[in-house]
C-alpha cells in the first residue's frame, strides 16, 4: 500500500538551505506532507557559491532509495540534482521498476550563481532516459533558484494529495507567491565584511601582511575571506594587502631619504633582498631604479 503522505526527494544537499534536500523537506513539511530523502551529492557551499562537491557513490544512492521505497512506498518521487551517469541509471532503474504514481523532475544544471553543475553527457542521458518517466518537468519559471525549488516541491505535495497536474501547479504557484520573502534565501554579509577587511588592512599593513592574521581578527576562515574579496573586488586578500604595502613603499622611496634597507625593515621585510624581490616583482624594477627614474623625472 502506497503512502500518500510521504514524498521521496532524490537530490543534492545544500548547506545554506536555499535549495536541495533541505529546501524540499522545508516546503513539503510546511504544506503538511512528510518528506523522505536520498542524497546524491554533498556540497561545500555558502551564500557566495559552491566551492566543492562530494558525489555520493551510486551504490550508496541506490541503497538509500531502496530502503525508503521498500518500506515507506511513497506515491510521489521528486528528482533534483543528478551529477553522474551511474546515479542516473540507479534512479531510472528504480522508477521503471517501482512505477510511482507521479515523478516530478526539477532540472538542476546551473546554480543560482551561474556555476555549471552537470556535465553535457549526463544532461543528454537525462533527456533520453529520465524525462520520459516524469509526470512533470519543472522549468526555470521562478526568479530565484530557491523559489523554483519550492515550486517543484509544492507540486509534488499537491500531486500526493490526488490533485490533477494543472491544479497542483496552480496551487504550488500560489504557495510560492505568498511565501516569496521566506524563499529568497540567506543574505550574505560580503560587503560589510569586505569594508571591515579594508579598514583593518589600512591599520595594520605596515606590520602584518599575512592573510590569516586578518581572517583571525575578523573571525572568518582565510578561504571565506578570499571568496568575499573575489566577489567584491575580483582580487585575492593578498593582492589587496600588497597593493597597500606597495603604495606606502613607493611614497617612502620618493618622499624620504631613507635607505632601501631602512624602508625594508620598517615594513616588516626579513631582509633587503626579500624587499627588493617583492618590489621588482610588482614594479618591474628595483627600489633603487624606481627612485632614480622618478627623481630624474
């Protein structure tokens, strides 16, 4: 006997909760359904985007699905992120063998940040093998990926209540429209964090050029700080620190009579050769050459 109240979602994990299995469970539960799940991929992800994937092996995905299908027998299955042909074969095999009453497919090929998530060969196999088994394939109707995720989950819920496809789609759209503020996802703090980083660099660049030093001060990881700087300025934190350092060094070379060695030690370099190497890499000339060239002008 099929469980009309249970909906199986087969998709990836989104640690921000904006899409994936977390969002499916949230929407289905809010509507009064019961979500059961099989996870296909785990992401290393935040509001700035996806940094890494760990794709669950196909046999583990198969085990998750079989355990649920054999025991709970959900009448509706929702399919989301599938990144490998092996996992696709598992899902297709289950759908052909089990014949759920409805299959809702939410194609996830590109993230909300524009990152490509699925290879071309997997997309082609999805078209030939998965799509013919689906009751409905949800297009990218909504402005945000999180809203589209909620829309397809809501369709799955209403289909589980024995409503026709058209009515399920209408009710799902009404649900999304009435919950848009809740579905916009987390807002990131990148602008605030970037300006904080810049202010700290301005205060400490003469004594510390280590990215980890600034990340520790701001209580974030160096990796996250790098993501923020890339997003806002299209530069690495180290590039920004070095730009401040270089500007100050150039000013010292042109406006003071301090030797290169004195300047090197004043800015925390371990030796004059280290200082000269840093300066030449950035400017294409040694500190002495820079000073002579500009004083002549």
